[in-house]
C-alpha cells in the first residue's frame, strides 16, 4: 500500500463519503478509486463484447429441450437502454 499526502477538496470528499456510505477519509478515497477502476474495467469488457458480432436469430429455438429465450432483440435493447 502506498502512503501519500494530498490536498483534497473537503466538499467533494464529504459528498463522496455520503454517496459511498464510508466512515473515514481513507475508506472514502479507497472506495472512490476502486469504483473508478471497476468502471474502466467494465467499459473495457463492454467494448470487447461490442466488438464481436453475435447472431441471436432463432435463439428461442436453438436451445435444447424445447427451445429457450428469444434473444434476437438483445443488442438493440441494450443500445436503447444505454442511449436513455
């Protein structure tokens, strides 16, 4: 673990502490850094999935044992949700 001294905007720190539900300054800063890193990783995962062409046509018939879920509008619905 790295120990640093840094000047932090008190209003932003208090707002982050309230939003994150943390008790200390250290916990707040660590939680905020963790969340930021997780968002970056999530964006990379989404970009990887978005770069692969997927064909969900007839997915409701493709699964064994009498069919499955209709995923033909999955990508379209995801983009609609992201745009909102």
